[in-house]
């Protein structure tokens, strides 16, 4: 195993042991709230995710103020939700959509990573899942939290579609 693979594996283990955003948090009544429960039927991983969206003031963009979640499953699914929580918190919705698209591109890379170095920098710790993209059965584990985030945003009314 290369030192890069070892570092990535350590990031996943650290997030699985010390998850960011675990524990559902109440959302301010002035904000938009959406919640979604997702299950990976192939392995039984589960996540319930709640998103807190601050509406844009004076026509400005809405932003994800925070994400909280509860879940159970493999280290990959739990670490992926943790990394995603860190990545999208306090981001405008268009940036959240861009990060979601980048992560999906990473999961489709079959272990090759992304072509653009800037995109890899933008994903930060999420690049630790590059090796996961070699294993189709594990890709669903890594994408579980992202599916819950998309559904939560639709349920909050902040996003129009689940695409």
C-alpha cells in the first residue's frame, strides 16, 4: 500500500471514529429544514440527515448553515457523511451542488481521481474516497449521505429537484 493510500485510509478511519455532525440538531424556526432517511439496500447502511438552510437575504443565495445526522453502517458510509458535512456546511446552495457533482465524478473515476487539481483541492478530505471508487459495491456506501443531503434540500424547499 502506498503512503498516499495509507493517508487516505487514515482519513476515513478518523472520520468514522470521530464523525462531524453526528447527532440530529434542531433547526432555527426562521430557517428552512429538510430531513431524509436513506438506506443502502445492498448492505443495510442507514443515515437520517437533517439540513439547516438559511434563506438568502435581499435576493441573495441561500446557504447550508449546517448538517446533522444519525446513522449506522460501515466506516465508508459513516466517514463519507462526516466528510460531506464538513465540506458543505456554511456553503451557498450552488457550491453544494458543485461539490456534489465533483464527488459523483470522483466516484465514477474508478480509482483514477479527478483530472483537475483545483477540483481535488476543493474536495479536500473527500479525496480519501478515491480508492473506494474502484469498488462499485462500496460506491453506494460513499454516496449514501450525499443522496440524503439532496433529498433533504428538496424537502426543505431550498432545492427544486433531486437530480
